[in-house]
């Protein structure tokens, strides 16, 4: 009998998104005809100036330990980017900690703020890692189901019904993974006022902020007055908008005492983010040419979103979905296709019949749905959607028969 694992891992499940993507990559490498629309990873290469900046940093010997909280050049570049997206609002780079991906930033924030006996509200469906990270902090994640009539977003009424004295935090994600829904400024403000009233911390994960299909970037907590930010940690990262998933650069902006505690925590775990990657990210957040590349990538995501929405509306009009206003996910409902169909059975059937990988809604807390990442080439997307629609029709026809 092997020794039992530590109680620290009592709730731990490996990330489903990462596992499905690994399995699909394995099948592809083995020569199978598969399309991977599972993981949320841009199909674009990291823009050339960013890659060059990393090469230059390595050549210049920037290969030793980086400062624990991140290069000041990088924190300044991220702060400037956040400030520009919020109409020039002041953002202090000294209140920011750079980490090995926003996943580590989220972990630092939860581990710093929450602990045993405390609850953290998470609007659901929710990205796979939030409940796990809250569990690792020994706090209890509480999924608050979003409203179907409202793009699966939560309102203050929903939060009220989940509230108790032990609620210490709320993790918001807008634009949202897995639904693509985006909270308006008025909605964010109402939620921030609610949190302020109850002295609840908000961790606002805005990693997809730049991938927004309305005018400009999505609304942010940084668009709200200072007093609503007293208990806010804002997460922003390079992975998605800059096509830098493998570089592992993320950041958290927090009140100074929290930023200091997160830095101290990180000084005992990773020390800090990869040094050359930090220089690459300085270019990502400050080079005008990269900004143009990002604009082009966002335009491509929008085009694919339009294609998907129009194909689903015309070819399978009975299938309900959340109209995506940001990020690069399409969340559609499968339980109405035929009795007994769940996100998990649908994804299994789709992989077996047609070789397309999607993520069952179970991974996000609601198995009536399925998530598709459309961060793949237009050609792949079109071919994969042909296959998905074929399976929806076949299952639907079996019901009709
Ligand atoms: N937040 C959300 C909502 C995400 O989808 C992801 C994707 N991995 C992350 C955070 C973490 O991103 P990363 O660690 O690559 O910065
Ligand atoms: N966030 C992406 C996703 O949801 C990447 C994988 C992960 O880290 O979960 O697919």
C-alpha cells in the first residue's frame, strides 16, 4: 500500500482542459485525424518582436534570477497597458507581482487571502482551476449558477442568495472562460458595490480583457472608483491576447500589503517568473508593432465567432448557446438534442465518430453544456464545425425516429 497523499490534495483533480488537450495532441502525433478545439490556446505564433526580445535578453546574459516581484520594466509596461485600457487611470507598478502565468497569480492571491472555514463564491459555469485553487488554499469554493437568460452571468441577487458570514471572496472572470460572456460596466459596478458592502474580496480575472468584440477592451474593475478597489486583486496576463501561453507570464495587481504577501509567498515557491520571458513580455506590453498584431488576432477571433454563431443559428437552430462577446470560447447546450445526452457523452461520441475534441461542461460545473475553443485556424474551425453539426443532427435524428 503506498502512503496516503497529504490532506492538502484532498480535493485535487488534474485539470480536465489540460488532460483533454494532452490526449488530443497524443492522438494527432500518432497520425489520427483529429481536431483539437479543447484547450484555450491561440493558434497564432507569438509575434516576432516578442520572440526577438527573448533572444536578445538571452544573448545579453539576462539569465540569472529575476527580481522576485518581476522586472520593474515589466511591471511598468503592464501598469501602462492597464492604465491605457482604462482611460489613463493611475496604476501603480509597485503594487504588482509578476508570476509564472496568471494561474500562479491566481494561486498566490487565493493562498494569500483565503483559508480554512472560509468560502469563496465562483460564478458558474467556471474555469476548471478556480475551485481547485480555492481548495488548495483550504477554503471552500461555492459555485453560484449564472442565469441562462443572461449569458450565464450572475447578478447581485444570485450572490445574495449564496452569501453567508463565512464568504470571504468572489472570483469573477470577464470576458468569461468558458462562456465568452462579458460583464458590462454597470454589472461590474453593482457586483463591486455588493462586495464592498459585505467586505468580500474580489479576484477579478481579466486575462481576456483585450479579446473583446465590443468597442475597445472589456469593462474592468479598474474602470470603477478607488473605494471599490480596496479589496480587489486584478489578474492580467500575456498568454491569451499576446499568444504567449508557453512563456508563462502573468501578473496580479493588489493593495500593497497583499502584493507584499504574495511576493513573499512566491519567494518560497518559484522565486519569480522566467527571466528572459519577462523581457519578452516587456516587448509584448510596450511595442507598437505587437499592439497591431494583437488587433489583427482579435479581428480573426471575431471573424471566427461570427462564423460559428451564424452556422449554429442557421444549421442547428434548436441548439441553445451563449452568444460570445469576448474570449475565444463557444458554449452550447447539448441536453436538449436528445434525452440522456450530457456534455460528457456528447464529447465522447464526437471524439469517437468524428475525431473532434471539445470540453464537456462537467469540467466547468454544468454538464448540460459543451465548450469549444475557436482559437484555431478558419479552415480547421470550418471542418470541425461540419463534424460537430453532423453529430448534433445524427443524435437529434435518433430522437425524432
Ligand atoms: N484565467 C483564465 C480564465 C484562463 O482561461 C486561463 C487559461 N489558462 C488562465 C487564467 C491562466 O492563464 P496563464 O496561466 O496561461 O496565464
Ligand atoms: N485556460 C485554458 C483553458 O481553459 C488553458 C488550459 C488551462 O490552463 O486550463 O482551456
